[in-house]
């Protein structure tokens, strides 16, 4: 079993009706679970779990991620759209409400492609089994570990309570269906195409926000569980210093490693960015030099020092 080194937000359950507050407050405390070092003191955070880097990384490095399987690709896309929706949900402008609604429709499109709920349940079970393996370790802070396990169990219970047809009310909404159908056409949601949508966007912010909350409440248990899982996966590995010879780095995975996500870190402000390709067996990282949008990026010919986490 891989050594457990989790440094990040402890995802606490809260009861706020505001979905943004709930997501942010699910990660109010920093906790460190380790097999050898002592656990550090809790530290407050100001943002949701997936956007928070370890204290020694935040502000000093730019992070780039690459999923290594289809499940992680789906989870990352849903996280991206969910955070985008929550961001625009907080803004009063009708353009922000448009953007939040578009994010919701994209989330529904992804959820319609397969049984994402079952995938999340499987990953929750896997992470729970992994964490429970440390309950007998005397060096681990058992109180914090038990709290984290209870958080994941609560997520699993919420997912099971949703049922398999939890999206039915959203799929049956004639209002959302009209927007979805017209969104496939460039500029298809103009006022003359969707007068009802335009009228709704003119309603007071409180009215629009309440409708968004009603829609969010249906997908929130699933999306929150994905945020928690991604946080656990991201924090399951510590960054390692590596050197890319002539701008290229290759790595072969160990056979017994169950890796799902790569995280590459470069110094903030670096003119380089990584192009990552690979699978659960091996991967390649090429570092490209960026200058302007008028010139195509080219691979660096210099040796590049970087950090990588294989999660």
C-alpha cells in the first residue's frame, strides 16, 4: 500500500442553503495525515478544496494536470463546469446567469453519457478502503482520519439516496430543453429565438438565483462528491523533483501502482508549459516555450527542472 501523505483541506459537511458557501465550507480546515511526522495544526482556507495547493506550493508554482483514465477525465470536466457554474451563480449580471445556465446544460450532457453516479460510488468505495487501512496505524491522527472517513461515507449515502433517475426533473424541464436545443446553433439563444429565456434573464437576481439553486440542488451531491474525491487523489502524492533532458521527460509506471492523475509544477511566471501524454503504464512530458499567440510554441532545447506528483 502506498504511503499516505494527505495535506490539504478537510472537507467538512455544512448545512448552508447557498451552494457556493457549502462547497467552500466543506473544506474549512487543513489536516495532515502521515505515517511518521506529527500532524500539523489546522489552518483555515478561503477557497474550495480543488483550488487549494499545499502551503509550500501555493503562490510559487503553476500547476498542470493530466488524467490517466476516462474516469478522471470525466471527473475533471465535471469539476471544471461545476466551479464555473458556482462562480457565475454569485454574479448578478444576466450574462453571468447565462453562463451559469450554459455550464449546467454541459454538466447534464456529460451526465447523460453514462452512469457517472456509479463511477463516483466505486471511487468512493476505493478511497474508503484505502483510508480504513490506516485506522490501525498508531502514528496516524485517528480522530481526523475517522472524520474524513465519515465525510466520504456521508457522500456515499447521499449518492445512494439520489436514486438512478435523479436527473429526471431537469431532463423533463421544457424551459431547459428549449435552451439546450437552441444552444447548438451559434447565437441561437438570442432574444428573438428564446423570448421566454430572455424574459427570465430580466427577472430580479433573487428570482434567477433561486431557480439556479433549485437546479443545483439536484446535481450538488454528485458534484460535491467528485470535488472530495479529486482532493483526495491530488493530495495522495507529494511532488518530486525531476529533470527533463532537452525539454523531455519519460516515465514508466510500476506495475502495482494505481495512478489516475499527473500534476506537473513549474515556477510561477515560467515561459514554459508542459504537454503531457500517456496512460497508466507510462507517460511523456514535453516542455514547450511560449512567446506570443502569433507564434507556435516549440519544445525547449534546455534541461528543465520541475516537480511532478503521480497520484
